[in-house]
C-alpha cells in the first residue's frame, strides 16, 4: 500500500512520467481487491461455523426432546411396574437434564428449533407407548435402539468439532461427551434388562434406528 501511495505522489509531482498512473491504479486496485478477498473469506468462515453450530444444537435439542417423549410414553404404560423406577430415575431424569441444557444453548446461541417439534412430540410418545405395550423387554429394546443411534450421532459431532477448533468449542464438546456417555449407560441398562429377548428384537431395533436416522436428517435441515 505504501508503494502504491508513493507512485501516486510521483504522478502528482511529475505528471509527465510515463506509465506511473497506470501502475499506481493497478496496484491500488490489487491491494483493495486482496483486502476484500480476505474479508470475504473471513466472513464465509464465520458463516460456516455458525451454520455448523446451529445444526448441532438444533438436532440435539430435537433428539433430546424426542427421547423425553419416548420415556413419557413408556412411563404411561410401565410407570407402576417393576421397571418404572429404572426408566424414571435412571434414564428419564437424565434426559430431562439434557433437554434443559439444549434449551439453554438454543437461547444463548439464538438457534431456532426445528419446525418438526410438534411431529416429534406425537411420534416420540407413540413410539414409547407402543413398544411399552410389548412389555418390559419391548421398552428396553426401544431404549437400546434409540440410545445407540444417539450415541453414534454424538460421536460424529465430536469428530466434526475436533476437526474444526477443539479449544474454541471446548464447552460444547464437554457437554456432548458427557451426554454421549450417559446415553451409552442407558443403552447398557436396556441390555441388562433383557432388551435382546424382546419379540423380533433385531427387526424392531433396525426399524427404530432407520426412523432415528431420518429424524436426524430432517431435524438438521427443517
């Protein structure tokens, strides 16, 4: 920039010097253009970061909301059974904490929720209620399928954030890792309570996990 300014001053002092005006203008244009490109690249990077965080928070909020509705449906059927306290205290209470945290993150990061929340409200309750009608084993099979899907999804998010800037996203990473570990505990609890003995276990599990992947895809984008 200093060189361009110097050439411009020479042009003012010695207008008869050939070529100075053209070179000066060219250098000024090039300098301004380079600055614009750097600013544009920085803005694009910031937009990409915001879009990534929005997707993560939106879909995780939707996932925890859906998980709460699943446990609500299960408790409507099994609340007074021997497995009721396990669902209520060991799993549902933690899911409530997860949802509360993502509600806070939605507000602090100004992220809009997915427009599909009303649908997940009904679908989640119906899934929990329906699998609980199969008995304790059916409810636990649902838990295994859902929590395995959520854990895998959290692992994908952890890898994505680690590849970006782990220090910048430190707090969010810690939150996701903590919730991932608790979802894995729920998964193991389901196995300990005979989830694999549910009727048509593998068919039921695969069907639920296909639905979970579709829910993730839609909630990230809508």
